């Protein structure tokens, strides 16, 4: 079953670490990382959650952006990646525990069978990873179980909350038109050496005449005429209040019947010629209905979570949280793994110098992970709650960054 496959797949993601840069400062995992309504959440657990997320991003981004990407603003939030990720992790931990506190609202439970599988999963995670990787991540079996347990609760709660949303969408609300169109830049051109040159007004007028000639020749065979003119034909679907396509393009296309070709449509930075392929595209409309429902569900889930946060006191111990650093980077080596006779795609091999997955473990099961690796039903974890006990030891491994 899908729910049971997630745990072995996650555990197959064995991690080995290669320290690429830096020398991280130590933390005391027994200190308080945050408090939620006066209840302590250990710094050790928060550190593990942050370093686990770091390991995933290291696997995803190092190859694309190099080892210095943590100092960049890849999320467009006006700050470096370390600050962004730590902020997201701290906020997510609050939501995870608030969802746990409200399990009774939706009759959500974790079964004994699930807890047993989570125990095995956490033990295998520790067993399959190198001691260096475990130490660098500040991982303990208890912390892994706690992450899995909370993520499982989150998955079940999200499913229950989203089930409250209205899934009925009318054809009128989702109706999509589909067009083929040619777009010709009317602002500038780029030469063979990559230099950009702004068009003069005269050049723009001459260009427009060329596009008009194409429009006149495109009535019989739009694609063939575009190929002859050296233009690229694109396709797009749109509905009411849709802003994905240029407004000049959609307004002009709205005047067309099926099969008709538009005159030259003048946008702010481009000329367009459109052909109306379908004034009501059933397939595109059904896809839009799905998108509408998914947005309703996402909005409702966020609304409920925001409601849980209202009037709740959550405080991060900024002094201790600042000691959690991403100085030591993880690398990854992928290798195929077997799960009950099935091939576990995109899982990671346990090997010195390899490291955490380059994709979210939940995605390895074919599902989209929510907010820092949240998993779906049956995904995870242990029956203990070490993170909420600030006095609990951080297991046998060190909560330090070597």
C-alpha cells in the first residue's frame, strides 16, 4: 500500500557525508530551542530538522549553484538561504505541534502498526547512515522518529482539513479557451554575439508590416506560414481573469471564432498573431477545475493553520537558534534500492562521502511533500516525543556541527 511504502523508501535514503567547507560551531542539544505555550522544544530536535532540510537542499542545489549557494537569495526573500531555511523550519515546527494539538478536531490518530513501522524506520535510518553523517546532522533515533511522527500527523491533518473544501466547479467558472499564437519582440533584438539593440520607431513599423504579412499568409496553414516566416508557434489556454498570457493577446483572441486568425495584436513589448483553436477546450477546462479545487484546498489548509496560531505564544530561543549553522555541507550519491521487491526510485546509497537525497523523501513515493518534508498517511514516526522534553538526552550521537 502507498502509505506503507513511504517508510522503507525514506529509510532507503541512507546518508553519508563529505565535509566540503567550514567548521561548524557546537550546540547543546539539551537546551531549549523554542517554547510553545510554555512547553519546551529541544534545540537538538530543531537542529536536526534544520540540518536534515539543509542536506536535502545541498543535494538539490550544489550541482546547479555551487557550494556557495547558502549565501545567496535563491528564494527571493531578501535574505540568504540559511536565514530563509531556518526561519521556515522554525515556523514549520510550530505548525507541526499545533496540528498535533488539534488532532481531536478531525479524529486523526496514529495506529500502533504505524508507530511500529516508524520505530523500524528510525532505527534503519541511524543504522544505514555513516557515523559522520549522523553526527553532522545531530540525528538520533528519537529525533528521526519525532520528525516522522509529526510529519505523519501533518499529512493526515492536511488531508482531513482539505476534505472540507467544496470540490464542485462549474464549467462557467473554469472555462478555458485554447489558442495558437506567434509572439514577435517589438522592443529589441539580439545579435549573434548576444548584444541587445533597441528598435527605432522606423524599425518597429517595418517589423509590424512583416508580422502583418505573416498574418495574411497564415489563414490557410498557421504553422506552415510561421515556419516560412521564421516564427515560433506557441499554444496557450486561458479563462476569465487569467493573467498568464499578455492582455493584448487574450483581448484580441476573445474576438475570434474557432479557426479564425487575428490581425496583428500590439502588446507593450511584442506583436502577436493568434489563431483560435477552441472557444471551449474541455480538456483544459477539466485541468483548470482541478487547479481551482487544489487552490481552494491549499487556501483552506493555510487558513486553518493560521487560525491555530492565533492567540498562541510561540517563542524561538534566538540566542541558541543562532548557533545552528550550515557550515559543513553534505554531498549525495544516488543508487537504486529495493523495497519489498520493488525498485525504490531516487533513493540514496549509504556511503562515506554520499549524503542526503536530492529530492524530498515524500516525493520519492510519488507525492508532493508539504512544508519541509511533510509526509502522507502512514509515513512515519515513533511514539516518543523527545523534542518536547528539553531535559531529554540527545541519544548516543552528538548534536554538534563538526
